[in-house]
């Protein structure tokens, strides 16, 4: 495992590159609260306004990934791994492909790893 806060599987990277060619720049937002915490939301970069309580985790292939601050508190010792899974995307998320949606998996990280 690398020390990156967020990474992606080869399948997710392929979907990200395809979406960037089809719709232009995109971003991911990992919500907390009422949404399913394992489903990141993929937006066109210009369609989502980052709030002052949202936390930038990093980029995957140049694509920014943010997380809700409350969700970050729950997952601060994990590395988020973007992946794809069968099934339609839900809510406002752009689909990862035909009958595919993005999901978030996690890897435990050392407790002293924090965002700076």
C-alpha cells in the first residue's frame, strides 16, 4: 500500500479516463450522513461547490477527490480506494460505465498518518 490518502483500482482508473474524454474534467465527493458512505459521487468538475468543511484527499489521475469532514473523522485512518461495481449508479453520480457505478473501499493506515 502506498501512503496516498486515495487511490483507485485499474478498472476505476479506466472508467475515470473514459469519463474525462466523454464529459470533460470530473471530481469525486465522498459524502457522509444520509448517503451510503461507501458510494462516492462523481460530478462534472463545474457542477459541485466544495464547502468549507469538505476535505481534499488528493487526486487520482488528475481527478480531485474530496470527503465530507464528518465522514473523514470516521475514516481518517484509512486509505480510500475507488473501484467500480456492477449496477446502476444512484443519486446524482455520473455512472462509471454501462451498468457500472463507483464504490469506495478502504485499507487501514497507520494511526499517525494525517492530512497536512
